[in-house]
């Protein structure tokens, strides 16, 4: 048990960073927390400098010869990285896809009603997936579903872009429409 703890001491499991006592190299090229180079010094001396300043010795480039380590406050560094990631996620635009389902034997007034909903979604800037479900013997005639979607498209072309033409995926005939760019 104690051997396992000694081996893992100084190594962060989640982000796999080698730091402090987990560094195996005897000599390191060390960068200080201010960015200046301290040169190639023994690991023990570098750890002493880091402890003196109350910071961590983090291995930055283990493959270099000699390995490069930096003296830094690792907790603060990790916090800054998380903050940047969170900010980047906040600025991403989420695309919402709404689905409108039809059947092969749908009446004209039902098509108009469902197209009205699809138009509302497109006006709100959402992407719309139009689907026709093929039941039983309709699977033998998928062109019926394609015909339904071809009747729907002219009602939407003034406010949408046809992203993909009607195509069959299993029991569904799908068509994808995106809003026009403003």
C-alpha cells in the first residue's frame, strides 16, 4: 500500500501531469515562475527552489534532453485553464434540431398545419428535420414518402435552405432544412 502511495505522490491522475517528487530525471532545465531560465540544475535543487517559493515543480517537456520543468502554482494554472474552457463553451452556438413527422397517407390540410410549425421553427433559427414514417406495405413504395416531402419543400423554400434531399434511412424518409442566413 505504501509503495503505491509513494509511486503516485506528486502525480495528478485526472490530467496526467508529472510534478514534484514524481519527476524521475536527475537534471532538469528549469524555468522560474517569472519566465526566466534558471539553467540546467539537479532535481533536488529545483525542488528546493520551488518549495522555498511555495510553488510546484511541474514537468513541461519530459521528452527534451534534459527534461524541461517549470516552477509554478499548479492549482492556479489549472484553474485558469478551466476558466478559459468554460468561457469557450459559453461562446459556442448550440444548434437545436426540431423534428416534424408526416405519413404517406397524409391529407393536404394536415400537411399545411405541420408546415406551419416547421416555418415557425425556421423563423426562430432552429434546424428542422422532416420525416415520413413508412408503415407495413409502404416500405415497398418509399417513393410515396419522397413525394410527400417533395410537396412540403416548396412551402418552406422561401425561408429555408435544403440541407439534404429526401433519403431513406430504415423505415424513415428524411429531409433536413436549415434557416436562411440573415
